[in-house]
């Protein structure tokens, strides 16, 4: 089952809806859903009726404003190697603000002063229940579902300091697809192909089997320091093939279209635009 954030016509409130191809079935409000994600997911599975056309709603990130979006850097061995990084002993973690999140087909602007944006196709995992001092098995079982994610990165800003926050939080630089419930995805350790394309050309082609730290390991580690809550998101890292390490570097330019396709999760499409179109596209 696919779950998406939607805004109905004439209403700026975000709801969670079941996505059935070209139609959506509204389940409940965003806050109510994440107060009981297991219960509302079961409710969503039983909804009947015609629903409403998907083209009549505006899609929105399916996460609450309070969510912590925690990204894992250097989580594929080949990606660490292509950037000349040592394989880390522990996952490299950094945060995204929910204000940077977006959805498919929403244009992402290249920030002023950047030579372009870099692509990072990833699997995102969504927490369904509180986790504190959880072991990896418990943490894996607490995942509601997974989605496509693109950790679009402003490399110049990222490299200004040893901290990556600035380069990882550009406006609308975190597009994510609908949540596909865990029962339909299975365990990513069994292997999901992660492919990124730029204007139809494959630039990344990896598999989640190659992750250094799986979702359960990462969630367990985080939960030893702070409690994870329903709606928190883990972006699990990207395979090798990013643009900035190429000779010459290849970065996304206005007019480009980047797609992330992941087994069982679908395709996430993002057009790249000039920064002077930023306000226009945000309306």
C-alpha cells in the first residue's frame, strides 16, 4: 500500500491518503495519522469507494513538522571510496530540516553561487513507534514503510566547513516519494536496486545489499542517544556515482531532470530550475 501527503482543493491542510494509481483515498489529517500510524494504516487498507482523482490534489511530504530527518552519509562502501573517505566505524549522521523536503515533480532550484546540484538517490525509512535504547531487530520492526528520496546537495556550501548542514538543506532539495508499507517492501538487506538517471542517462546503479549500516543498526544507534518518534525519517545513504567526483565534475543544471528509481518503491522525478524561479515555483 502507498501512503502520500495531500492537500485537497481549497484547503492547505495536509492529510495522509492512500494512493491507488490515479486516485487517492483520504485517510486522516497528518497529525492524527502520526499519533497512531499503525492504526491509521490499518484503517487506510480497509477504505472503499471511488476516492478522488490524484490530479485534483496537491502532494506534500508525508511527515509532521516535528519530524527529525536524519541522513546517513558514506553508507555504501563504493561511495566512500569514490570520495576518498575512510570506511567509517560508525554511521556518519547529519540532519535535514523538514522545511527542505519536497515531493516528486516539484522543481528544485540551484542555489545562488553553486555550480549546480549533485544527485544522491536513496531509500528513506519512516519510524512508526517510539524507539529508545532499541536493539536492531526491534528497530527494524518499528519501520512503517519506505520511500524513494533524493538528497540533492549543494557541494560548494557543503564543503565550506566540516559540517554538512548548509549544503544539505537547500530549498526543496529533499524530494521524497510516497511511503510504501514495509509489508510490501520487505527487508532492504535482501536487496533493492537503487538507480539514478539524469536526462535519461544512468548515473547511479547500486543495491541496498551494499549498505555498510542497515536501517535497524542506524535506528538502534540513534535511539541510544535520543528517543525516535513516529514520523521521524532515516535517509539511508547513496551508492557510488555522484557527480562531484567525476572528471570533469557533472552537476545538475537548470533544465535537467533527475529521476530516482528503486525496486518496489517507484520513480521519483525532479526538474532542476534557476534560483530566480524559486519564488514562482514555491507558490
